[in-house]
C-alpha cells in the first residue's frame, strides 16, 4: 500500500514473522527515512514528530487498505 503527499511517501509491507505491518516513510523535505513496526508508531521520537503525525493521521487508511489486500 502506498500513500504519497508533497512532503511524505509512505509504503507498507507485512512481516509474517512478527505478524505486524512495517511502515516505511520517506520525508522528502528533510531527505530522511523511517521504518517502524505498527506497534512502534506511538513511540516514534519527538524529532520525527511530523512523520509520526502523518502516520497517525493516515492510520485508519493504512490499516484498512492493508487488511483488504490480505
């Protein structure tokens, strides 16, 4: 599943060994990437607050689209 905005590109994959989504985000403005397991999203550090807000804002869409594809 992919979501793209002017600022961020987001892609998800599923890790069957951890039974969790992996959320990969690229911040185009800061040329920074982050990869997080779904259970780690709430623990993303404050220095990545914009990335965290972007993921949380799109969380229901991320989760619903991924579950639909399984």
